[in-house]
C-alpha cells in the first residue's frame, strides 16, 4: 500500500502547483492594493467593500446565483431519471450508457464552447432548423438560455 501512496505524490504536487497556488494568488491579490515603484503591496478590503456596495456588482452576483440555482435544478431533473434508467439495465449496457454520458466531458471546454457558438449562432444549425418550422430569426446566442444550455 505504501508503494501506491508514493505514486500519488506527483499528482498531489501537480494539483498544488496548478490548482491551489493560482487560487491562493487570486486570494492574495483580492486583499492587496498594488502600489507604485516605491511602495509595494498594501493590505486592503477595498475590493470587497466595492463589490458588496456597487449595485452593478450585486446585480451580476444575484444573476449568477440565480443561474447557478437554475442549472442545479435542471441537472437534478435530468440526472435522476437518466441515472434511474441506467440502473435498470444490464451491467454491460450500464457501462456503455455511462460512457455515452461522460464522453462529451473529455472534450476540452473551449472546444465545446465554440461548438455551442456554432450551433446557436444566427446561421447555425439550430437556427436553420427553427426557420424550417417558421421560427427563424430567434436570438439564441448570448442569452440566459444559451448560458443554461452550456452549463447543463
């Protein structure tokens, strides 16, 4: 067992370097105010005071929280029936279905985002399908619905 725990060391180091350190730097920068060439960084809560008192920032915060709640509810409403359906199949079929669900997450997030932009744009496939049914010229891209679709 000790040998297996030693194999985890490179991954722990990678996680600290690539995940924990950037988050720590962001936290440090949020509590500091950049000085000039003579004075270095000074500690301040000014950024947080501005964030929680500026109405624009508060509007963005509440919209983000509302979108996060909507995304969570949609994922729960979609996820539980799908999980129930998968659990009712044979083990071989369960593995295939789980692979079908997890396969899109293997694609880079940037590639998926550009794919959604291509699908939802004015001359995209979804817009063309909607125009067949007489529902063309709908604003699909850069809407809350598009954000929810991408998040889900």
